[in-house]
C-alpha cells in the first residue's frame, strides 16, 4: 500500500478502546503524528505507549468529553498548540446505551446517544475544521453504523443518532466542496469491542452472548477500512463504506452456529 500519511497529523476521538485505539495503532505503523482524545486518560496513555512502539513519530493525549462544548474546544486548542494543523480527523467517539423498546426508554440513555453520536461529531468538527481548512487533501471520517441505515427493535435512539451521523457527513461533504477536504462515513455492523458491554451497562454475560456463535467484525477489520479510506490520493473521496461480518446480512439477520 502506498503510504500517503507518513508525517501527517491524525486526530482520533474515542481512542481509548475499540476502533479508535486500533486505528491509532494502525496509523502508527504508517509513521504519523497522533492526537488522541477520550475520557479515560489512563487507557489513552497505554494506547499512546503502544503507538510509539509501533512507529508513530509522536503521540499526544488529552482528556476529551464530546458531550461538553468547553471540553471539545479545549481539546481543539490543545491540538492547535501542539500541531498547528490536522490532516486527518476521525470522529469515532460514540456508543449505544440500552436496548429498551420506545415504550420503556430512558431519557438519560436517549440523551446520551444523541449527545455523543450526533452532537459530539458536530462539536468536534466545528472546533477542528479551522485547523484543516488550509490543508487541501485533508480527510474527515465519521464512524456511523449499519444502525443508521436499517432500524431494529430496541435500537430507536441509537439508530436515529447514527442516521443523524450519516446526514451530518453528507452535509459536510456539500459544505466543504471546493476546499479539497474529503468527508466520509465508515459504517460497520456488529463488531466485538467494548460496545456491547457499554450498551448493556457492564453485564459481561449478556455482552458475550451478543457475539456467541458468530465471527463478528473485529476492531482490526474496521480500523483497516478507516486507514485505507484516509490513505487514498487527494482526488479520491471515499464517501461511504458499509461493512458487516459475513454471518450478518442485516442487524436482525444473523447466522449463529449455536
Ligand atoms: P468502544 O466502547 O470500544 O469505544 C468507544 C470509544 O468512544 C471509547 O474510546 C470511549 O472512550 C469513547 N467515548 C464514548 N463516549 C465519549 C465521550 N462522551 N467523549 C469522548 N469519548 C467518548 O466501542 P467501539 O470501538 O465499537 O465504538 C466506536 C464507534 O463505532 C462508536 O461510534 C460506535 O457507535 C461505532 N460502532 C460500533 C459498532 C460495534 O458493533 N462495535 C458497529 C458500528 C459502529 P471513553 O469511555 O474513555 O471516553
Ligand atoms: C453497532 C452495530 O448492529 O449493534 O453500531 O447496531 S449494531
């Protein structure tokens, strides 16, 4: 693979686990500079250590809560003070909270999902765009989901927040036309990360059951798609990638061998 990213500045939100952490590791192999954010700074520090070992030119970490505008703006100020610019922005922070049907839904879960998955992308992009506008060839990749395209029972607010992500991505694609910046959405199906543990409020047994009898996507598979999309030549924009494990033909159509 041609490496067009060596020496570039890559900013990843939600880099403390799952797709974000694995993308950081795979970008590190290409010799980039990394700016990593999330709420769990101890986890960020371990990811940073690995990335340095794997070949990143430099790795910088900072607390980030995408729900909080002050935190997002402070993060962007920090990125400006260290790097001055950003070549690649990966809006990955996100997740699901709960599997309730609408009739039993909790305000706190609904609000968390819209805050993190939809408004979080808007806040981070607004704050980081000024660091990218002078960088034709820059890339913004937002992490969506099959859930943003196909609704399923128990997924109302998560699916809606990911549908919002896709609309935000398409809006940015239009608004940034002519700047040389590229914008795309990477939309995976079920993947084994901490996602289900968070969604099921820490219930490990239920979380393990989500992946029982299937070979789901792994963080490595999704990170490969993210890095590949970011590494295209400047005249190529990957607008959307929809990817699922072979056993999953739709969110509700899973071939389990159990
Ligand atoms: P993980 O739970 O492993 O990772 C989620 C990441 O998001 C963590 O680093 C977490 O960091 C961060 N995060 C959550 N809330 C916030 C916040 N308020 N501010 C900053 N960071 C936050 O799950 P995945 O890696 O699977 O999820 C990554 C993305 O992929 C999410 O957008 C998710 O919706 C999406 N996705 C996941 C799929 C799956 O099946 N796993 C499939 C399709 C899409 P911390 O807690 O330290 O803040
Ligand atoms: C996560 C994939 O199918 O659990 O976005 O909604 S799914």
